[in-house]
C-alpha cells in the first residue's frame, strides 16, 4: 500500500486517486504519479536515464527524487503527472515520436543497460535466437515460433542501441501538448526492431490496416524485423500460456494477417 510516509518522502501531499491502465497499480497524488517497483537497482538506473533525456518534439514523465536524493522509496517511485490519452492506431505519428526518442537516446552506452529477468526479456532473447522456448510450452506453439525463426538469419552486424520495446500503447496524445512517452521498456536491439514492434502492435491490437506495415519497407531488413517483432509478441504469449495452445493460437491469429501480407 502507498503510505503517507512514502508520499511525504517525495515532498508530495494530497488526495490519493487510483489510476486505471497498465497493471492498475499507479496512484495519482496532486501533480505526481506513484507506482510500485520490484527491482531497486534496475529502477534507479532506468530513472537516472530518463532524468538525463532532454526531449524535443515529445514529452517524458520525469521522475521525482526523494528527500534522500534517490528515485525509489520503500518500493515506490514517483513521476510528474502529465496530460495525455492513449489513442489506437496513429502509426505515422507514433513512428515519428519513436524516431525522435531513439535519436535522443542513441548515445546511451549499451553496456550500461541493466536487463531484468522477466517474460518480456526472455521473449526478446527468443526473438533474437539467444534463448529457446521454455520446455513447458505446448509443442504446436513451439513449432509455429520455430518455423517463423527459420525464415530469418542472424546477420554479422546490427546497429544496436538501447530502444523502447513497447511503444504502441505507451505514446499518449493531447490536444495542446506534444505526445507523451510513458513506461520506458528498454532492451538492446536495432531501432528498426523497436519500430516493427510498434507497427505490428498497432495492426494486431489497435485496429490499424495491415497495409500500413509498408511504412517500414524503406528499411533493407524490414522483413526480418517484422518477423522478429512478431516472434517477440508470440513468445511472450507462449511463456504465459505454457501448455495452453488455444490461448496462444488466439494471439497468433491477431498477427497472422501481417505474416500473410508479407507472404510468409
């Protein structure tokens, strides 16, 4: 529970208002939003990175420090409240914001990126053929994912940087202010991979038209990045579904029109 002591530690006061969205754990207090976190070391690193970014053409919810100068207080973090609403689709606008953001973080040292161990990190590793599917995953599920990965080959070199791996639903829009990026989910990968995740998510989950995948076609590796992006999403579903192939198949059918469009 968010205690008054934690709220005061960030020099904030006011009524607690639960916020919907995400995992429904965030609480607004006056001009600030509180959110519980699990990994203190990772969170301190992540919020230090966010605090160092000077956004141009978009906004970031900047973290607030505690009276002790840290970003975490007894398992909670606090960021400035910013106006914005999630909007489905808007692929071109979101892609533009993505490129501005990735330009601004292109100088971050990938060696300093702290990777947490969770289903999303594991799924990124599967998408990049660094890990295999967990043994408890249904054989039919494994077959679908492995067949997709058989369509791509690892290249000798990629232009790697820290990227936001979950942008489609984490760019909020406002009538007055520039778009707002929230919930930075860092991973190390090509920017084109992050863009492919964004566009595929908009098509599979947000009602965008499948032909809009063409916005990625200027990249020489766009087919590879689309496949790896879809494998990432399917691997997340597979890890949670485990032996339940029916649940996985429902997710697979959301992304299948993209695979059909690029003739896979």
